[in-house]
């Protein structure tokens, strides 16, 4: 097993990503992610301090929409897809914790 | 019959769109049980579309350039009121309330949406083995994978279920399955085809592209689906490229470079099969014979593309896939609190590969690792763009293999994710740079399975790469790829 | 402006407050889609694939929202720079994509300031563009989030354009915090980019509060207060929090960095549940949107069209009148600064202008008082053509019906009563009432006051109220000091 990523980090990342992993899955993911990160060592060691990042391949800027109201969609069509709708709203179990 | 011939016959009133549909439905009925190209055959929609095409012709109206042509659509493209699953349990049964832009454009062009094709879950994979609904099979040998992630679309075209198909290409997901199934596959310049309605995998890399059995068919499909869409901020504000009229220009005097690192050259990528390298070299020789000036071009950073891609794509994906939380649509697994419900739903709804990439991407973006991984990968992306820009100072197009090997067997590469990821090594650089590339079938490998050659060009060079591909298509048709 | 008495913190401690103010822009549509940006619609009626974050949907940014953001940026004296949108990743059912599209490392506006009426300058760190979330109704548990049985989500508000204005942690008193929020509100209303209604949630304030020993410049652990829904509630919440932290320090403990929920009814804050993914939002550039790059011409056009803002208006009036800061602030808040400047510009005495506006024009509607007539009125008063009492009466009529102050004075028979005329009257009255005069010059303080009232009353009766009481008092005092009448007031 590699020291690239620890089991604890995998557990932490799973929590951030809202995924639950069983003990076997944690082991498997720890190993598999380590292999991918191992491969990424080729870029990790590059000296690219002076290289600017590229987030996007397109040189476009300033793409705007005009502030004109367009028809919304029928809420029935959307609510029909909801796992649980009530009073024309989306029903969820209690929300614990506040909005950050 | 090609898509162009079919459309011509329908527009001329020589063939009925309904008859053409029925022929294709019959082929699907015969063989899709074995191939599993489709998640859903949309017979009802297809029939009503075919009937209105026939009605238009009867009334003397032109139904459009794809009149009566069945098109198979990858099941990560939203179709109003028709299940769009991304081959994931988490979206099983979801009925989008809207059509993707490409679906609208296909409809206006007279095309017939014949079905939704299978894919690796959320387009994450290179074999279609990651579909929650079972893998698709390669029509040339059903013990082999069709490639992926658009394996269902490639297989549908290769099996004759539809003359045309739509796929999406984030790291090679159109070109690699096209190569493995022996059909034409195109990854257009980023921004040429609207992404509106394409379920996102990695937004800065995703691009919708055509599958066809010929370059000309791929060209007409790209002309139909391409062009500016105000609903996609990253859509290039220009009309679709004009391709059909330039296909026959030839390559006389054109400068063609072989990417050394991807074609068996020194310091190159390991694991590119000798038969694949040989076919690539043969294709280059054919272009030289047709009048092109050929040279070896080094794109050193291309090798780094794989590492950069497997950080950038999962990072974007981890964010794009957060919305599958069981609140508004898709799978919900009940739990006492919303947070626990999110976890239960996502854990039950996503398959292993999707979870792996979400984990990888979350890690690459998380506090303390951003600079080392995601930030570094963005800089490598700059290096790749610079290397390509330098290369295109010297040549008009580049040539490489599409896939390192021909189609492989089921389960051959599923144990080790890295073994699977290496399949994308030749195709990934174009996604990182946003440049167009096309894969065209060019002979077969030692195992008799199809090999694809990839033509790459700078941004918006579709007319050029289609022209080069047409020359190779002619060579192959005349037996020059044997 | 409602000036209150600053609550005093225990000796030796001072406040350090930074405010994050979220403001909904009053655009017609949402930030990334064409759904109506409307308050109070039926649930889930202003929704579409984009603001519901449906798979495959893509955002296209509202050009007007971006323009409003830049206008606000310039009004806050910020640098307006090329910006990129970013994703802030966290799970929340109100947020359709489970990330918020916002600005992070490259916001549209940075490094600005707001100058408060007393001259205190509040540093603005940034004012960035972001989208609002939907709204949950918590069912059961009396509507309290942590005791609810379940929640219902309405996405009408999801995607409404917001500007988050982040001040530097530089507010040192509750009064400054209050003045800052109302100052921001004035600016927003002046440029017309938001209706800034705290009660409807179109302006929301979160307060980062810490305390430190007086004279220290350290920044101690802060707590973020949420659910503040009025300026008054903000003041209470900050005071409560400051006292809580001081109590902790005093008893040898330290506060934890946390988010706290202000309960207005109970008058206290309670800790929010700590979230497991706090502070790891995995920000990265939003790949579905392209950079926002304002041109120099755009910024110049925004500056050219910028209305005069409260701080500049106050500065102009101070310059023209040398009145006190709080008086000027009141006039600017009432919107009377333009009238004052115009009248002063027409030669009216600045002190008199400010006095009349401050005391005699505290009315909602003074639109009938033109600068010309107001200036004429003040000139009439200072030249002695009108007494103070008369001037006030004329002004009252100007407010009601407008018109020319000279004709109003003439109609009312307000004759010019010049100083010598009044002096004659006073001398005659002294001669006619020697006893009363003796009690005035020779009496003790009580008698003197009483007799002053007697003489002024007599004069008023004689002049039918047209004399200026203060002038009469001055004359009496002057006559009382003259040698002929002995030495008064001993
Ligand atoms: Mg914010
Ligand atoms: Zn909307």
C-alpha cells in the first residue's frame, strides 16, 4: 500500500462527498486512489511556478443574457419527478445544521 | 445506405421515413438483445417523427437535411418526457422536462430519434462496462467491449441500428469507441456543439460529437447539431462549420505531423500496440503519397495529459454530480435527516467508478491538496496548449492512433483503474486543449478487429481534419489499409 | 438617522465587528435564467431547468445584474476588475446544484469604502456577485430548524442575483455598525439597484463579532451571527455576543469559532450545529461561465451616470455651510441638501438656511418650496424684513401652497419692522411702566424674568405679534445696562 493517501483521508473525503463507504470499500478506494495519485507524480514534480493555470480552453469573455423574463416551466411537470412533493414543494427530512 | 443517401431518398419522396424506421427497428429487434446498444428504443417518438417527415414530403415541404434518418442518442442527452438515465441507478426513470439543444436541432433537421444508447455511468469509463444496466458488446466480436463511454452509440452505428449516432467526448468517449467499433467518430472544437441538455461530466472538457459510417455522414450531422446556442455560455458565437463542400479538397501541399510520443517514437507512451502504430504509420504514408508534406512532431506534454486529465475531470465531476442528492429528482433512499438521506441515496445510486472519480475529484480540490493536484493540473493544461500551439506553427494537422489497442475483452481492465485510464492517452490531449479531432477506421489489427487513426487540428479546423480524413477514407476503401 | 446611546461594554474591552451584507438585486430576472425575480409568488412557480439545477442545464449570466454589481462597486469606491465566477461546493437542500455559483479569488469589486456621517471610514474588502438559494419551510417544532419534523423547499428564490458586501473587521462600535448598514442602504436606494428591504430579506446582514482589550490590535476568535432581520436586531445581537465573549474571557475561557443563530424573540443567540464540511468548500473556477471583463469605457460610463451619493452630498453641504456633521447628516437623509445648497448659492445665509431646514422643514413633502422662494425668504429674514416668527409662518405657507414669499408676507400684512421702530416702542413702554421697569433692572432673577415676559407681551400686543421676541429681549437688556438706569442685574 502506498502512503500517497491514507485511509483516514479517504474517510474524510467520502464525508465531504456525501458517500458512505463500507470497510472493504475504504480499503479498495484507498489503494486505487493511491495508484492514480502515484501516476500523477509525473506532474506533481514538475516545476511550473511561472506557468499560469488554464481553467478553460475557450478565449471567450463577457457572454451575457438580456434581462428579459421568459416563461417558467409548469411546476407539475417538475414536482411529478420529485421523490416526495407536498403543497407544491419538495419535501425533505429534517435539515440539521445551518447553511454555511 | 448512408445517412445522406437516406435523406436524399426521403426528401425526393422515393423512400418513406416510416419504412426506413421499420427496417432499423427490425434490425434492432434481431440483434440488440445481444449487443445491448440501447437503454431504450424510443419507438413511439420515432414513429411520430417519421410520420411527420412523410407528411411534410407529401405536402411539398422540405423536412430538412436529415429527413427520415434514424439517429441513436447517448442516454446522457436530455429528451423531454423520455427517460434519460446516464446509465445510472440514481437517474433511473427520470423524465427531463426539456430537450437538449442537439435534440431540438435534430428534430428540426428531420432526423428520427430512434433510441437512447448505453454508456459508462455518467460517461465515466472506456468500455461501457460501468453501465448500471449491463455492458454493451462490440458488433464485430461480442466477446469484446465496444469501448466507451459512448459504447452504445458506437455499437448502434456499427451494427446498422442507425446510420448516425450522438455521443459525448470528455476524454475520448466518442473517438475511442468509434475506433474499437470501426466507425467514424468526431470530437468537435470545444464550443462548436451546444452542451445545453448534455448531462455534465466535466464541463470544461465535455463536447457532443457525431458517429457515422462515413466522413460525409459525420459532416452533415455536425453541420446540423453545431453552431451558436445562446443557452450555452461556452458556445462559440458562430454558425456551424461548413464541411460537406470541402471534403474533396485533398491534401496536396498540406503539412502533416505525426505525434512522435504517440506513434512509437522515442520517449513516447508505453503500451501502444505495434499493430496500432503500424496502421498509423501506414495512414501517414498514404497522406504523403496523396501529396502531403509529412514530418515528425514532438508534443512532449501530451504524455502528461493523462495525469492532468485524471485530476481535472474528476474535480469538475465531483461538483457536477453533487446535485444527485435525492431532493428534487432521481433516487431517494429514506433516512432520518436530509444529510443522511443524501448519503444513503448517493451511496446506493452511484456505481463504483463514479464514486471513485467523485472521491478523486473531491480530494484533488480539497483544502491542502488543491495546489499540489488540481492547481498543478491546470498548469499542465497550459503546457499542453502551448505545445500544440507550437506544433501548429509547423504543421496543419497532427496524426496519432486513437486507441492504444484494438477492442479488449470484458473484465480485462476493470481490476486496476489505471489500466483502464491509459486507454485515453491519445485522445485526452484534444479535450484538454479544446481542439477538434476525428477518428477514422483504417484497417484492422492482428486480431482482425478495427483500428482507428486520429487526425487532430487546431481550434475550429474541422474543415481541414475532415478533408484529411476523407483522403484516408478513400485509401481504406481502395484497400490501402491492409 | 436614529442615534441611540451606545451601550457600554465592561471596562477595558472593545468591539471588533465585520459585516457581511447580502443584497438582492432588483433585476427583472434571475442571475442565470429568464425566470422572474419576484418576491411572494406561489411556491415553485418561478422555476426552470437552470435554476432547479436539473441535469444538463447551463447558466447564462444576466448582463443587467453584472452592470448593477459594477454600479454598486463604483458607488462603494471599489476597484472594478475582471472577474471569474467560481463554485462553492457544499450540500444544502435549498441549493439546487449543491454548489453555489459565486465569486472567489477574482471578485468584480474589491477594496472600497463607505464614509459614515461622523467621518468614520468603513473599509470594504469586496462586493461580489453570487446566486441566492431557495427557501425552506420547517414543519413541526414551532418552525425551528433543529426541531422540525420535515421541511418543504420552494425554489422561487434560487438563483436570484445577490451582491455580498464584505466589510473589513473595522467596526468599533454598535453605532458605527448601524450607521454603516443604513449608509449602505442609502447608497443602494440612491443608485436604484436594490430595494434593500431587511424585512423582506432583500437585504440580509451577518455579523462577525469579536472583542479585544482596549488598545490591542489583535484579532481574536470571532463568531458569525446569522438570522439578523433588522438594524435593531443587529445591534442587540452584537451587544449580546460581545458580552458573552467578554464573560468567557473574564472567566478564563475562550470563545469557539462558530456560527450562531440570533433569536430575536428570546434576545439571545444559540450555537449553530457545527457542520462536518465547514471550511472546505473546494472552490474552483465555474467552467460553465466565461470571465467578466469590464472595459474602461463601461466603467467610465457608470461613473458618469452615478448620482451624488450620501457621503459626497454630506461633504458638499459641510463645505458650503460649515454645519455640524449630525445636522448635515439629517438634512441629507431628508433629501434637503440640494435645497440648502441652491439657497446658499443664491446668497442666502448658510447658518439661517440650515437652521430653518433643520427645525422648520421637518416635513415629508417640501416639494412646493422652490430653491428660489426659499432663498428669498431667508434673505428677507436676515435683512430684517421679516421677524423669525413671521419667517416661520411664511415658510409654513410655502410648504402648503408654494408661491412667492414676498407676496405671502404682504398678504398677511407683515410690515417690515425695523430696529429703530421697535426701539421707540420699547422706550415708550419703559416710560409708561416705571414700576415694572424698576423690578426688571433691580429685581432678582425671578422678577427679572417675569418682567421681561411682561414687556415682551405688551410689545406683542401693540404690534399684533409682528415683533421679534428675541429682539425685544435684547433691547430690554441693552436699556437695562445703560448708565442712566443704574447698574442692573447686580
Ligand atoms: Mg456568500
Ligand atoms: Zn429559472
